[in-house]
DNA sequence: ATTATTACGTACCGACTGGTATTTTATTGT
DNA sequence: ACAATAAAATACCAGTCGGTACGTAATAAT
């Protein structure tokens, strides 16, 4: 997971992982079955260890401005995400993934969109959000924008430029 | 160029290119010097054949709304871009590129930001654009958003979802 | 016509990929 | 103590990668 986090998953070979983890290759295959199983396991672990933070932000049910602020901070400032996000990196190379990992990626994506859609619908009933944009459209939009920001960080772009872009992006769904 | 356009450049090998073009590998190496030279040549050709359209839109000096509309249409509707954009695909895998190609990618990126910055500054003097966002920040923002849209198209996402996202994104710099 | 030169492609190089057959090591049963 | 069994690693597989040495065919010079 750390290797996928630091580098591009597509550039980390099974051999490299084995030597990093000081594990023989057959041992890895016994446990994970193959590359697809390993990737899936990494993604599972990453989801419950890192992505949960994003879902927590939404679950707090805070006002829109506060929530967006927290998401912007997470994606563009949190040092934990300085080298990008395993999930979005895998999603970017989706066509290279095995069936299990690809399925998990899609699952996480739709889960995120769903969670944000639910959050926005709740905010709308409280009158905290404009009603000229479909919640699901806005949800997909935010998920993509966070992905863009994290991809930019992975590419080593200047953090303040990443933040500027993301702030501008989220302002689109704040406007009355 | 066509192979890079249809697929991910990282997934197209020199061998595959040679057999597609019905050219021997040494011949390709004689002409282009190697993978880096080939990539650079492809990018050069792509820039003057496709990217020029984007620069043309800016050079028209049309009102902001009209220009943004044209850019949105180009990125999310033009059938020519149905499988994404060679430039953005290469930029996404920048770390895998040789020095010449990487240099050209950065050149094109800064050129695009520059062109859009100049356009926005001109629009501001005409009073056609808000003055609470730095032109360069907005320029970088738009370049990234177009890249996101083209990346989504390359990934096979539904065109109307791509358009929705991009329209929402550009609305951020239109708001008064 | 014959030689010197240039263009060109076959066949190969070492490095690396994901994945496994086979052998060695450790554990268990008696 | 020794045989049977389970576990684990070494050493290998075929395939692909980018890149090139070298033999061959076409051209140019004499």
C-alpha cells in the first residue's frame, strides 16, 4: 500500500513489492492469489484506513461551506495526501486493473457519489443549498474535483496552486 | 499518433507501432532516434494538427461566455476528442516520458496557460470579466478542467456527464 | 563492370514482467 | 530417532520491453 501511495501503482512490480516486504514471491501468491488479489487487498485496506476520513466529513452533516472547506483542506493541504491517493491513482489506470480490483474501484466511486448525493439532499431540505443543480450531478462533480486535486498533488504541483484550483472548483456549487 | 490517440500512450509499445505502420524497428530508430524522439514528434504533429484548434478559439477574442462555450463544446462534444487527447494523456504519465517529450509537454502547457491568461486580461480591460480572480489562476484552472473532461472522455464516461461537469466547472469563473 | 558506400531489415541483446515447477526446509506423527 | 507431511523459498518459465549488431540488398562512384 505504501508503495502504491508513494509511486504510481502501475510502476510498482510484484517483484519490487516482494523485495520491499521481504517476502518471497510464491508466499505473496499463496496469500493474495495474484496481482489482482493483491491490488484489491491494498484498496480494501486503503479504503478503511484513509478514505474513511472523507466519508466521515460527509457523515458529520455540517453546513455546506464547512464541509467543502474540510474537503478542500483534506485534498489539497493534508500532508498525508502529499503524494496523491491510491484510489484515484488506481482509477486513473482502471483499464490496467484485474476484474476484482476494478470492481472495487467502481464500488468505491459509486459509494462516494452516493454519500455526497445523500449529504447534499439533506442540506437542501435545510435550505442550505441551491436547488438549480441536481444533487447527483454536484456529487459527481465534487468527487471528480477532489480526484483532480489529488492527481495534481501526486504529480508534484505546487500545493497552493492545487488549493486555488480546488477552491475555485467548489465555488461553482456554492454560488446561489 | 493515431495509436496514442485511441489508446493510452503508455500501453502502446514501439513494437506495436512498427507493425501497425509496417515499418522495421531499425527504420523507426533511424528516423526518430528512439522512443523519446518518436513521442516528441508525435506531440509536435498533434499540437499543430489538433491543439491549434484550442488556441484558435482563444485568438478569436470573442466574449468570455462565447469562448467558454466553444471550449466546453470542443472538450466534451467534439467527436474528434471522443477518445481523449494525446497531450493530456502524455501529461498524465509525464514521469514516464523522456526528457525531450517531457520538455515539449511542459512547453505546451505553459503556452496554453499563457494564451488563456492573455485572453482573460484582454477581456478584463473590456469589462467582460470579473476582477476578483487572477487571470493566471483562472487560466490554469480552465486548462486543468479541460484536461479533466478529456481524461473522462478517454475513460469512456458518458458524454453528457462530462459536459455537465465541465459546464459546472467553467461556471466558477463566470460568476460575477 | 566493379568497387565503395549507403540504406535497410532480420535476428538478436539484456532487463524486466507476472506467474510456477521444483527443490529445500521446517514441522508433525509414530 | 526417523519417516511422512506440510510449508516455504530458489530457480525457473514464456513473453514483452526498448534498443542494436550485423548480414544483405540497393545505390553511387569509378
